[in-house]
C-alpha cells in the first residue's frame, strides 16, 4: 500500500492485541530502524516467527520482492489454518459425543448397576449371563476405582515421558500412519503440508537445500518425515536430483516422486508441486466429507448398542421378578 516498512511495523505493533506479539514487533521495528534487515530482526524472535517465515522474508528481501513474499506467507498460513479448521471440525463432534456418552455409561455402571445388583441379590435370583457380566464389570470398577485411577495417571505420565523422546515421537508417527482407515488420511495431511510448504519456498526464490532445511523444522513433530527430509538434504547436497532423493527414502507416495521428476524435467517444479498440493488437499477434503457423513450413524449405533445391552441386563431380571410376583398373586 505504499506505507514504509518501518511505519508499517510500528502500526502493527501498536494495534496488536497479543502482548507477546506486540513486544516482538516493537523490537523488530527498532532493529529495522537501526539498519537491520527484516529477516535478521525476525530471527531474534524464533517463538513468534518460525524458520518458514524467516526464509521467505529473506528470499523476498534478496530478490526485491518482499511484498510478494509476505503475501505468500499470508496465503500459506491461511491455507494451513483452513485445513486445520476442517479437520478439527470433523473430529470435534464425534469426540465430544463419545466422551459424554462414556461418562454417562460409567456413571450408570458405577452408581446405578450396584443398586440393582443388591436388589437382585436379596431375591436370590438366577441372573442371566449378560446381567452377571455387567454386574461383574461394575464390581471391578467400583472396588478398584482408586487403583484404576492411579494406574491411568501413572500410564499417562509414563507415556508423556516416552513421547518426549525421539524414539517415542517416531513410534507415535508410525502408529498414526498405521491406523486402519485413518492412517492414509493422516499421511495425506502431512504430504499436502510438505508440498504446499516446498512449493511456497521455491516460488519465493529459496534454494532447494535451504527449503529442505526449513521443511525439517516444519516437520520436527513428525520423526518419519523429518528423518526422510534429512536424507533428502544429504542426497541433494551431493548432487542427486530432488525426485531421486525423495524416492530413495521410501516414505513419500510414488505419485509425488513421479510428478517431482516431471517437474524437474520440464523446469516447472513449483507449478507441479502446487498442483500436487491441490490434489492432496482434495483427497483430505473428500475424506472429511465422507467421514462426517458416516460418523453420525456409526456413533448412534455404537452408543445405542452399549446402552441397550446395559438396559437389557437390568430389565431381564426385573421381568423375572414381575413374573414371580404375578405367579405368587
């Protein structure tokens, strides 16, 4: 809009509602005013501006295309937030419904079932197998509740400690990718993120090696992709083509490797990566649409089945008692 960089940063800092961001932008404004480049000023605040931001801004400054680079940052962040929002929306409803349903069922088993169990015991009834099973489960929960809670707390603490290690993160990534039905969905999200990021970096003028280095940081939370990208960077640094380096890892889908090769051969790698990212985004969107369409009936049948079993286990002995009462009359 023709506003000088220093003034633009000053305005952003003044109008930011987030204290941490306001402080960081204020310091960046001072550094830029004292002669520092924008990317160097941003580097001093890694908690606010990640390596992707800094690499794109640096490329924009070096090529005299800073406005374009910042627009690409905005478009990238918007697309990733949109995708994240769709995933959260798709998983939130069934997640909340499941938690509420399980809470109600646990309350029923812990509080209601024992009351009926005492009533049935006083009548010395021959209980159906399903009723004996539910009463046994209820007894185990009620009598061992402190031990169960302590075990859950200990297991959670141990799991958090393990997941804080590289081995734990690697095991987590392997587990997520191996989940039936959801594994491919999880991997497609990561592939789309990689393609969008790599395309944005290359289009902004970032070198291949620097782009892959940035990707390592972007995927630091996924040890499978991070390890694969380290191998890719090493191979590209020794002169191997990008497609050959990606293929060697065995992690990325064949379609991605083949399209990368075509992009390298045609000299249109950024365009090919952009087209691929759109394709994988559509795959993710399609899964979300199908998932939201089928999850409601599945959850209704699942929760209804569990409730039905518990209610049936309670009413069958009550029906026996009513028969005994009717016969006695």
